[in-house]
């Protein structure tokens, strides 16, 4: 019986030896055939390297300063941040009351020689407080964004928190840039067209409330439209898009800018629409260039 087992073992030994040699040859690369210097793969080192990469990824996603909070504590924090945001708006509203008349005069300048009228005795007062409130919200918006960012930051990873700083800093700057573009470049030719079209037909007495609402709406839409770089940059930081992907879909971006420009500009002239479309396309391609610079 022992003799038979030894014979069977001797018969299987060459086969096991061949399997081991084939496995060793598979894990080695010959320099003559593949150009590598007898590179051997150590399974233990490979596993260690994989574990190290996973640990680094977890450390990047986790924040050691995070503290677990109960629902009641989250609600209490939310309540105080809402109170502070309302306080920012209230303080800005009180300060805006001293400058509202100047702001209204500033908003009336693009209209040129158009005469304004009020159809009720309380309309100038309502328009006054409306302009003051809009000014207060715009002035307090950076502080409100900061409160929102600080509230959601504990629930974000370290990589996601990198998006907050460009939003808080760049958002208000781009909004003001968009509003300034609407005031200096878009409103004058648009209002000139409307006023010149009615000459010789009927005298134009523009209602003050409608005019302020029109100007405020266009400046608001352009301010929001100028947030395109912030949106694209945030999507890139989140790993959703890259500069190469944006370059591939530039035709769709131009089409979307054309549709958005047609919605924003209420006048039927093509000049205003082309002006807005050019600004939006310029922001899109500027975002692509910035992503290229940052290696995204």
C-alpha cells in the first residue's frame, strides 16, 4: 500500500512542479519579449498597496473633526442660522433705506427721457420699499451663503468642501458682474428701441412700478446666468464633468445659450439676444479654459 502511494506521489510531482513553473513564468516578464526587467509580482505587496490606497481614499473622504449630532441639535443649529440670516437682511434693509432714492434714480437712468408716473398715491412708497428690500437681499447674500455653507459643511467630505469657497466668494462677484452687464450693455439699447418705436404714435408715460420690476428682473436674470462658471467649476470638483467633455458638447452649450438669451431679452430685436448669447458663450468657454489651467 505504501509503495502504491509513493508511486502515485511520484506521478503527480512533475505535474505540480509544472504548474508552479507556469505560474511563475506568468508572473514574470522577459526583457527580450516585453521590454521589462524581469518584473515579478509579489501578491503580498500588491495587497498591501491596495489597502494603502483604500486607506488614503477613506482619509480624504472623512474629516477627523466631524462630530455626530442629534436631530434636535441639528434643528437648533438650523434655527440659529436662520435667525442670523434674517438679522443680516434686516440690518441691510435699514441701511438701504438711506440710499434707496439714489438707487431708484440710478435705475431710471437707462430709460433716458421716458417720463414715469404712478397710478396710485401709495405706489411710489411701495416701489421705494421694494427696491430697499431687493438691495438688502443682495447685500446680505454673501453672509447668508456663508451660513448655509457652514450648516451643510459637516455633512460633506473634504473633497466636497472645496466647492464651498468658490461658491461663497465667486457667486456674489459674478452676480454683480451680470447685473452690471445688464445695466450698462443690455438695458440701454433695449429701452431705446421701445421708446423710439412709439415716437409719433403715442406719448410714452411709463408706470414706475412696471419699469422697476422690468429692470430688476433683467438684472436678476443676468446675475443668475453669470453663475455658469461657478456651476461648471462645482461640477468639475465633484468629478461630474471635465474640460474635454465640455469641449465635446460645445455646440449644445451654444444652443442652450441662444435659448436662454431669447428668454431673458424681452425686446424683439436680435441685437440684445446676440449680446446676451455672446456673454453666456464667453462665460462657458472661459470656464473650460480655467478647468484646463487647473488640470481638470
